[in-house]
């Protein structure tokens, strides 16, 4: 396929389509600090493998990355311990809400995949054990890949989630009862809530996801993952990345993607580009309404998809 000279015209067109569309969903309110977000905000960025970024709307506005960070912690753990991770977490879609407890008991405390909360807690636990500082490792990686040295965690959001985090605490304690968590639960939860509270813009996250478009190669040219490992992370994003709506997301968008309850979604066209879209209004499954619509428009207008 011929490379388009620039993604800018297509982004402008998508922004105009989104501005004209009714209905934006509602911001997440189970984390009080996220409930204040304005659902009319919309931004989108596309990063090419060389780091060139195109953007529209609020594409430079930092927002709460939330579960988008789960892609990066997964990649970091895979880079450190490879396949051993899969002894602790599965890689099948759950078909259940992201914070569900029921499946975990039937399946002996092994979470279905790394992107539901239980699985992400296991991944963060691994990262913390392997590095001694899960959040510090994530922050340095995100700063390096995004080219934004100021990326940081919003401690107010982390505290807000911690104060309302009984469900995540229940998941962590339950897994600890099976010895699937090695760090003390309060320490793990504090790492996990900070991780989710990473503040970054669409431009930052599109660039930071670039290693998945470059088949595992970091911004500085070194390898984080092998080509096969990068394929696997993309595959888990495709099948498990958008809560219990991953089938619908694949149907509409046709790309590996990972959403967060802050209203962001990252997506990858392997070999071609990485994207991030943000709009805080969510549908009932937790995915950004305008975000999914914008990615749907992107793959329709450009023909860029993994299918
Ligand atoms: N920090 C959120 C939680 O654990 C992340 C959820 C999400 O973005 O999917 O509930």
C-alpha cells in the first residue's frame, strides 16, 4: 500500500465527524477524580515508526492513562522474564467485566488475561519483584519512549482510586491466598493505583506505543521485545484489550487496541503506525464512545487494519 504523505487530513476529517456525532457516553465515576472529566473533550494522535506525530483536537492534553498502562507493564515483564509470565496469568478473553471477581475463584486464582484488573495486578506484582520498583520502571520507560521527560503519576487520582479501591483490594487478597502474588498486598495496590494514574497525552501514548508498530524496537533502536513477542502483545490486545467488548472492537476497528477508563484507547497498525484517541465519555462496557467511533473511522477511511 502506498504511504500517505501525512495522516493530518484524515485526522481532521475524523474530528469533524466526531464533532457532528451525538452522544458521548459518561465519564467513569467509580474513581471520584475521573468523574470530573468533560465528555466533550476529544483528541487523537497518530505516530509513525520514525516518531513523527500527527494530531487533532485535544491531542496534547494529558489525561489519566489508567488501563492503557497495562500494555506497557506487560511488555516490560515479557522483556524481563519471557514466557515464565504465563505461569501466573492466562491469555484468553474473559467475557466478564474488567473488575469481576467470579471467574477468579472458578479458575483457582489465575486471572484469564493480563488486561483485566486481576491479571494486571499479577503483571505489576511480577514487575515489582523483578525490578524492585514497578512504577519507577514504567515511568522511565514511558518518558524515554514518548520523548516527554515530564511524564508523571497524578497522585490525586491515585489517592482517589486507593480510597475507593475495595474491589481491586479484594482481587489482590484473593490471589495472595493462592500465593499468586508475591509482594505484600498493600504495597502492590499502591504500585498499581499509581501506575494507573499515569498522566499522558494522546501524542505521548501514541509515541510510547511505537515499539509495537516497530515489531518490538524501542525509540532508540534497541530491542525491548523480539518480533514474536511484539506479535503476541498485539494479539492479546486484539483479543482482550477492550474489556468484554473486544469482539465488537475487533469487528468495528480491526486493530489491536487497549482502552482505559480515563477515556483513552491506544491502537497499533503493525509496521505502519501507532495511535491514541481520547474522549472521557464511556459506554456501558467502559470504552470511550467517541474513541471507538474515531478508530472505526480511521480504519475505514485509510484501509489500514490487520485484516
Ligand atoms: N485503575 C482502574 C481500576 O483498576 C483501571 C481500570 C481501567 O482503566 O480499565 O479499576
